[in-house]
C-alpha cells in the first residue's frame, strides 16, 4: 500500500473539478474551510494537516478520494452524506499506482525552504512526497477494492493483506508469509499502524463478527516483523507499539463477537508487549480492555482491579479523556459487584475528567470516546444495578448523540435502550427501539448486539398484546443469526 497522486487509466486527462465540495465551502475562504476541517477532526480524535492548498487541490479534482482520516472527518462534518455526495470518486474506482523502482525513495524537498507551508515539515513538499504510510497524508490513494476490503499492509518480505472475502474480511497472503523476512523498516511500521486503523474503521461500521475470523493471520505476521528485527530503535518502538495495538484490536474483535478466551489471550499478549517496551500508553490500553472483558465475562472484581491498574499506569500519558474512560471501566466493575456507592464515585470521576475536554495527549485509539460513549457506558452501569429508568435515559441519550459513522455503536446503544425499557415495564417503547436495532443489523454484524436483542425478546414475550410487541417478536424470530 502506498500513497500517491491519484491517476486514472488515462493519465493525461485533466482532473475534473469537484464542484460539490466547492459548494460545501460556501462563502468561506479556503483557509477558513481548512480550519473548520481541523476543528472537526479534533472533535472525533483525528489529526489532519489540512490547509488552503489541500482545499484547492480537492476542488480542482486533483484529489479524487481522501484518505481514511479525512474520510472520517468529512463524514462527521456532513452526516448522512457519502464520499460520492461530497464529490469524490468511489474507492473502488480509485486505483493508486506507484512505480516499483521508487517504492522506497526518500522524500523530495523543495529548493527553497521559505516556500514550505506552515503545516509542512521544513522544506519538504507536504503532499506529493510525504511518508506514504502517513494516515493524514492527503493523497492516500493506494489500491483498494470496494467497501473497504483491502485493509492491510505490504512491506518487503512480510506481507499482510485483506482478501476480498466479503466486505469486511481480512486474510494473510500465505505465499508472502513463507518468504524470508528481511529486517523491518519504517515502511513496515507505518503499514502496521495503518492496519490497526483499518480494523477500527471497519469495526465501527460493520461490527466484529465478519472481521475476527480473518484478523488472526495479520496479527501473526505483525509479530513476525518483530522477530525480523530492525536497525533503528525508533522503528523498533513503532513496531512493538503497532503490534501491541493490533493485538488489542484483534482481541476486541474476539471480545465483541463473544470469544472471551481468545480475547483474554490477545489482551495478555498486548500487555506483555507493552511491558517489554515500557510503553505506558499501550499498557493502559491493554488493561482498559481487560477490565471491559472481565466485566462482560462475569468477573467484576477483576474488572475493578484491572481498571485501577490501568489508571495507575496511564497517569504519565497526561490524557484526562483516557483517565475518564478508565474510571468508567472501574464503575462497570463496581456495578457488577452491586456496589452502588463505588459505582457512583467512579462515575463522578469519569464525568469530571471528561469535562476537562480533549487534548493533544489523547491516544489515537480513543476516537470512539465522546459524550455518546460516556452516556452509553453509564447506562450499562445503571442497568447492572437494576435502575432501569435511569439506564434508559442514558441509553436514549447515547443513541441520539452518536456520530452516524459509528453504526455499530448506534445499534449497541439502541439495543441497550430496548432492554432497559422492556425490563422497566414499557414493552411498547421497547418494541419500537427493538425494531430500530433490527434495521441496523442489516448492516452491522455483532454478536453482542444480537445477544442483547435476544434477551429483550425473551423479556417481551409475555407482553405480546402490547402495541408493536408482536410485530417485533415475529420479525426478530425470522431474522438471520450469526453463525
């Protein structure tokens, strides 16, 4: 995978201006629009180096399809629209090409450093010649098949690639895995980091079930990169961090699809990797997910201990939002222990830390953590404590606040709402929410959501005569199940 200027099958044909994007800019100058894009990126935990020149290139049609970071920002800014609606070409139609003999060529720099933009690095041209694996590079147009299929990395002797086995499938290039592995380099580290981002993006939209079966092989290839070694310590640090984050991502896919033993193993692998390299951010992330898994697996005391350990190691990271999420993990454990006081104290800490706002120290993986997630996790706490009306209020607010990009989370919060309403004695409202979940399950594959909805159906079964309940139960019974 490499970044390059987008080309077509007719390379000499002039680009077609993106008039739709120009209309979206309206009366704002390119610089003002670029500033608005950077602000929107921060709202969802992204960082994009957008400036007036980038806006000009988009409007001129030179950038036919943005990279994934920009895609997330644009879809956040203009909810309900697709990339095509924004004037971009479908990813399936955009085939990034690169010359094999320039694959590892160093960046080219401008002759005059004074001509570099404020967001470039020194005198290097900020667009055509940046690191090809930089996820914020504006021309990230590597070859990719439709519906985000080709998710992974190609780097010398170690190759990880997504095969076209369904819209969210991942697989290892078996032939490449058998070839001798050379020493890993910066391009391998960049590709590994991009692989983690792709999994998260796919999970946000489609859920874990269709991903997990294909994700173990890329993880093995990632650890093969570590065994290959590298000549630079900075590259080694990136490889270890990337492999640990990939282990957590694969562990989450196992976790969310109900494979708790597999998830525990992957989280433990990430924790060991973090400790070997003295990486507090990675260690906190591993403990965070371990706490979540322990809660879901019915081990609430372990959840509390893991969340508290995460908070201890996360302090040097300096992220209030991270500490807020970890306090919520602790609250979930206290709720599982039926300790209302402990839960309320942890929830209060989580809210106070969240209110400090985002910062540059927030980890990249926390892009999902906003007000909607905070509300959703608090709803789960009140549900565990049996306070159904309070749980329903928070679940409803979570579903309303969630960015449309996070389809899986909208389904999750709405399923939580349906269950809380059903258990709180409001079967008609629960049926309405349940119907919304069934609509969302047409594009999301999540065992967690399906399990929650099945439990709600059992609670509603004695209330068939209530408005809408019978229709919901019949549709639920006829819906396909994950295998």
